[in-house]
């Protein structure tokens, strides 16, 4: 099957999936006023394949015929950089919001391939062939894929089996029945991005497991319309909005769901882990090794937009030469360009798994992710400081069009001599959408929690750094070993 058109992608979502939005069952996600915005946003991945400007970046030609670059397993740093450029380009077209209907799914496929290879070699299982077959199925049919990893958890101080002992066995997704032809699973996952508008869902464990947690050590893939699967869509950012006042969020949307597995049957060929608790932690970590590289790649247009909005508003406000403004601008530029350099370093310092897959350098990638996350709110504050209080108090575009007040609005919104007041209002609306709207709040929460917490990144940095070499060097310099 050739790469799908945007129209074919949209048509594939009319399959009777069970999606609830604000308590109501959605009969057709493609016509729902909020979810349709997310579908249109996700179509960017398919539009790029048809656009001559992006064709060579988005599509790989080979013996298999043309297919999305996302499904190509990276073999070296060059492949990782090409993947990063594709993610950055699609996110830029998405107005700073990542598309994610192929990015995250293929992150999971690469991780599953690595862990299944190791698990088969160690335990004599036969998961690697299943992963390869599913990978090929997704690539050949050009499918959109979501990933459900984060369990709802309940009491965070307790593990899965401990929660079960306290009467909450379904806070983590678990196997409730094993049949000759497959397994039955129950439980719920949260923070599941794009689930309303993909074809397949990959489920991964969220943490390391103990022997008592074996039924919770499960990984599989199912079509989104599988019986027993229910999606409860978050209403956050769902309000209707004007394009002039909300230049990004009026056009771009990502859906998030609570994903419920109510005794869902999974056939054996789609089961990639079923009780091998020792491999649950390694699989969770293998996924984030790829997904954090995806994350720092798709953050680049966002930080570039913050820099651009600050530069634009400094000029329109007539304060571009003020010392404190120049200080803020130089900080913002350094923030963005440091992230870009770390993305490139993460790819060039790759390591190769035993099965040939190139893995971005976990140390560099986690430093990059922590650099982004710990400084993001500071970047927002600098943009807001340069923009001024009108971010929260400016009139609307409709006020400009009202002849009774339009001239007064233009007067009020005027800035630097010789600039257009409407241009200044448009620039303020951009900065407000990025930093002072529900979309801006969504991005701020993602900065802290998406792709793992800041604390998880710190732990990975400590684990990946060669502390023994640094310690030995210090001992030599101090004369402790003479």
C-alpha cells in the first residue's frame, strides 16, 4: 500500500471507536468540532508526504517502495538527525505543536525491537518476530499510532501488586485471563496523546516491576476500535476560538485521553510481553531513550517561536535597545541554540544496539531535556516581560472591526512610531497564545511532565555519566593515588 493521503487517513478514523467527550459518546470523531481540529492538525504528517518541498525528508524510497521516514529504523547518527529534522519540520508546520501520530508510535516500535531481541536471547521467548511483523504492518499500511504508558497508579507510594492487596487491582493495566490464542487485559492508562485520532495503540509498562507484579508486566498493540477499549477525551483547550485572537490554538490541537481497557482481548501475535517482569523496567527506559530525543526535536520550533515573539515585540514596543531587553533577548537566544546543539550532539554520539538500531546518546538527550524543562518557565517570563501587560488585557480582533470603537482600539494598541497598531496586536496575540492562554498553560505543563519528569531526567543523567572516570581523574589531580 502506498503512503496514505490525508483524506485516506481521515476516512480510516470512521470505525465505530468509543470516544467520550464531556460525558457524551462521540458518534464520529471526524465531525466533532474539537476532535476534528486535532485530526486536521495530525494530517500534517500525511500532507508533508505529498508536498514536493518536504517529500525527500518525509518519505524514504526502498525495495519496499515509498514509506514514511518515521518507520525507518535508525542505523547511525545520520539517520537520527534526518528523523530529528522531520520532527522539527512537522512541528514547525504545526505552529509549535508536535503532530505525534507517527513519532511516538515509532519510538515505541524501536524500543520494543531492542528489548524483544534481548528478552528472546535471555529467556527463549519469541517476541522479536511479533514486533517485526507489527512494525511492518504499520509501515506498509502507513498507520497512525499512539502509545499508552502512564498508568493511573492510585496511591503512588505503592506498587501494582500492593495496590491490588489494598483493593485497587486495576490502577495499573494487567492480564486478567490467559487463553490459548491470547490474553485479556483490564485497567486504565492516562495522558495518552492523540488516541482519539490514530489507528493503533501500543501499550507499554510504565515502571520496573517485581515478581509479584508479573501480571502487570504487559505490552501489546491493538486497533483503537477494539471491543472493550474506551477513550475519555480531555476537554482542555477545547473552546471555540477566533483565529485573529488565537493564531495557534484556533488551528492546532492535540487530544489527550484517559484510556480504559475493560476486559480487552489481545491476540497472541500482538502481545510483546506477558509476565516477564524483569523486562518491564528496561522496556520503559528503552522507550524514553527514543521518545526524549523526539521531545527535544519537537521543542525546537517552540523555543524558536518564543525567541521570535520576543524580538518582534521588543521592536514593536520600541524597546529593542534597552539594556535589560537586550539581556533577556540574549538569554532567550542562548536557551534556544543550546537546545539545538544538544539535539545534534545526542544524534552524533549515538550507540548501536546489538540488533543494529542506533540509540540517541541517553546522557546528552537527558541533559537537553532537562535544559529545556528547567528553563522553560524562565523563557516564558522573559517573553511576557518584553511583551507587557497587554498580553492579558488587549482588545479583541472584533473590536478592531467595530466602527464605533475601532479607531480608539488602534490608538490604544499603537507602539513604536512608524509601526502598525494592528501588527502589534497580532504579535501580542501570538505571544499570548504561546504564554498566557490555555494552550500556553498546556505547553508549560508538558515542559515539566511530558516524556518523564525532571527528576527522572536527573536520575538518568547520574546513571549515564561515567562517574568512575571523573572520580579517578580527580584523585590523580589531588595526589590521592601516589
